[in-house]
C-alpha cells in the first residue's frame, strides 16, 4: 500500500483557503467573467472592453498612456491593441504634436461595438453584485478601490 506524505493542514498553520483574499477575489472575478462573456457582444474580453471604453471616454491617446490608464503593463497593452486593430476596432495614427508617438483611437466599428457593449456591461455589474444589499455593494466597491 502506498503512503502519501502528509502536508500540514489548516489546523497546523491556520491558513484557511476559503477565507483568503486572493481566493475570494478569484472566485468573484470568475463569476463576473462568466456573466461578462454571456452578456457583452463582440467576443470582447474584460481587458479589451476596458481599453475600448477608456478610448471612448477620453479620446485618442498614446499606447503608453492608454495602458497606464487601465492598469496594464506595456507588453499586455500592445497585445490587446494589436488584436483590436486586427479586428478593425482600433486604429493608430501619428501624433500631430509628436511624430515619434502614435495615437490609438476607436474606429467607427469600434465606436458602434463599445456603445452596445457598455449597455451590457452595466447589466454585468448589476448581476455580479446582485447577491449584495445596496450598502454592501457600495462598501465592496469602496474597499476594492482602496486595494487597487
């Protein structure tokens, strides 16, 4: 008979997985991602949606500024922007104020999609937070903002 080594348990070290912030955040994010995928049109990922929404709100900007504004590193931003360009949702052009820099902007197709997707994203947030009372929703969002 095989004997498997015994790992230390919660009783030994006091670490309860089901009570850890990372585990709980991942579960909440999985819930939100599932709802997002079901509701938001255009097969956008939450990251792609964030990029497009920021451009809709703030207008064309450098890729660097865009990435910082949605809390993404440069490599991730480049990958997201490149995929959205290939899909015809974003475009780039030379910055008239600095020829070394390119501005990222929504295309007409991108504008149409982000307008439709934003309506659905509102529903995603409401459904994700539906198990909470109004005051709990406000508290959760305030606390998560402090952590981010």
